[in-house]
C-alpha cells in the first residue's frame, strides 16, 4: 500500500510477488423480523441501504517477512508500498503516516460503516485502531525473527467519534521492552489535539521462523 499522510488515498497495489487482491462487498442482510412487521421493516431497510466494496492483499506475504526482516523494515515497507498492508488496514481504512523507532502514528477518517447502533463510531473500531498502534509501536523495536501478540489491553473512551469529528490520529509509543514482554501506550486525538481515547497494552514476544 503506497501510504502517505492522506488517509483517504486509495489502498496501494501489492508488490509483484503478491497474489491478486481479493474483493468483498459490505452489503449485508438485515436482521430477522416478526411476520407482522417484515414487509414494512424490509422496505425501510432497503430504502437506506449502502454498499461498500474494497480489496485486500494476501496477508501471508508480509507475515512471512517477519522471520527475515526487522519490525522497522516491515512497517516502513508497508508505509512506502514495498510490503502489502495487513487486511485489517484495508477493512477499516486505518493508515500509518509516521514510523520511527518506538513510535508510530495511524490516521483514520470516521465512516458510516464504522458506526454502532446509536450513531457513533463503534468502540471496537477505536479499540482496533489503538491495538494496532500499540502493537506496531512495539514491533518497531523488534529484530528479525521476533513476533508479538497482545496479552492485555486497557482502553478508555473519552469522547464520542462521529463523521463530524473529521480525521483522527492514533499515536502509539513503546514504554518498555524486555526479552519476553513489552508495554506500550497510545492516544487517539482529533486533528487539533483533543483527546478521544487512550490505551495501554502488554505484548508477549516470541521467536518466529525457527
């Protein structure tokens, strides 16, 4: 994915080694209704339906590089298009815009398809954004052949996020790095720095490719 500072830019083409992207449609059937209201409810759903399609690349390409590439090499490669992004980035449209040792920044523009039933971005979407920044902040410090996974994550939601919020940033920073575990923190903010959510994590480290 040729990623730049514009989170609305289209997802990049995968490297030549990548398999052809898969495609998906985000049109889903509505929930079941009782017979008496099925016709009316069905008509209402159909009148407001949206449709979303997107592509993603074979995740095995980037995952396979963990054994031979450092975390910085992989994350910078995702940013400049040398490695395809993991499918979750294309699914939620979260894009890394800054990568350095011990720190990473993602950007996301809230969309309708991020919404929960009460009209704001679902907490799970923000949690995924935070978890991505937390884990990738840790990954920037890992050598080739070392993987990581989230052992725990603590999230605090401070303000609701809606379409009106505009582009949001999530900055992840590593706090500690040991032989078997690492900790990190992350913050989600508006473009003008207003805090929306924050989180901490503990990640387990383990060898890959042995």
